[in-house]
C-alpha cells in the first residue's frame, strides 16, 4: 500500500492545527475587545458615559487590525487547502529536502498570521489590572501589520518558487540540469508574479503608515491591506495569461486557473478600493 497520501495528510493536519491556533488568537483578541466595550457583558461600559468620537476611532482601529488578521488567515487557509501544486501534494521523505523546507515556510507563514493578530492595538493586560478603559487603548498605527503583510507576500513568493516551480518539473523535463534550473526563471515569473506585485503594492501603505498615529489613518491603512489580501487571491486568475508568455511552463503540475469575466470585475473594484483607501491614508497622515 502506498503510504505517501497518509504521510501527506499528517503534514496537512499539522499545518491545519497551527492555522487553528492562529485563528484562536484572533478570537481571543475579539473576546477581550467585547469584554472591554461592554463592561464584561454588563452593557454598562464606562459607567454609562458612552464613548466619544476619538475613543470610537481608536476602537475602530483595533477592529480593523483584527479584521486584517482574520481575513489573512481565512483566505490563506482556503487557498492552501485548495492548492494542487505538485510540491504541496508531495510527502516529506527527508528533513534534508525541498519538501521539508516548504513545510518550514508554511510554519513561519502561519506564525506570522499569529503575530499579526497579537500586534493589534489594545492592552487587555493593563485593562484587567486597572479596569480603566483608557488603559486598554494604545497608539493606533497600520505600520506593524503592513510590515508583517509585506513579509507574508515575500514568503508567498518563496512558497510559489518551491511548490510551483522547483518541485513541479516540466513535462517532459529537460535532461540537462542546467536547462532545468534555467527554466526556473520563467516559472518563477509566471507563478510568483502576483506575490511580487502585491509585495510592491504593500510598500505605499507601509510608507504612509510609518510615523502616523491617527486612528483614521490606521483604519484606512488596514482597509487597504484587507483589499490587497483579497486582490492577491483574485489576481491568481491571471496566471493563464502569463503562461501565454512562457508556454512551456504550463506543463508543470500546478493548480489550474479558469479566469472568468467576474474575476476582472472584482479585480478592478478591488484595485480602485485599494487606491481610494491609500488616498484616504495619505490625506490623514
């Protein structure tokens, strides 16, 4: 009996457990948020005084940060689960192998997702010590999550290279090692283009967010990041068009893409939404 599928399922279960741990961190942060704003679910937060506009914006910055983490984790889980890349489907045969390196990349990625949620504004530890609402609020900024999302896209590029190119040979595969390695260049262009593009689109958000402590700017930056994360997955639909520029790369055993007109409509709306959020961030910094 072939044991590869079983071993592969064990690897996927291991990564799935880390995903569950990351999303549980977001759930915990959300639970703490609602404990604070509702006065531990008594609905008498701040002695019935309510929240002023500045406090509401600060709370909005906390929620928008957690939304970035939640959407990043959920979207990554869905796409990772659906991936048909040859490298993704392979089993680990040795710890000195590309597949083991790929698993390490996945572990680091999910660790970054956990980090995004834990860096959200709001200090529940200080709040529990003093029961003072003001102690829960911290300096709002979209800069930390922008840095982390940038690192995520860079790791996505590395994952694309290992899973979609290095571990997914051409069919037929060139006999010459030099030609096989040479074909990594167009392969990385096709399967890593979207990761590079989104990493570059993260840079304006990072630049405009750096040094900005305005809650509205943090919310705008987070909204731009959310749209960029969704845009990343929608842009994957352009791979068949990139394959027209490097036709031999279509023989690699990777996730098939079937772009439809709705994809282009979604991409256009997401891009304009990203541009609008970036403009708002620029005006508020």
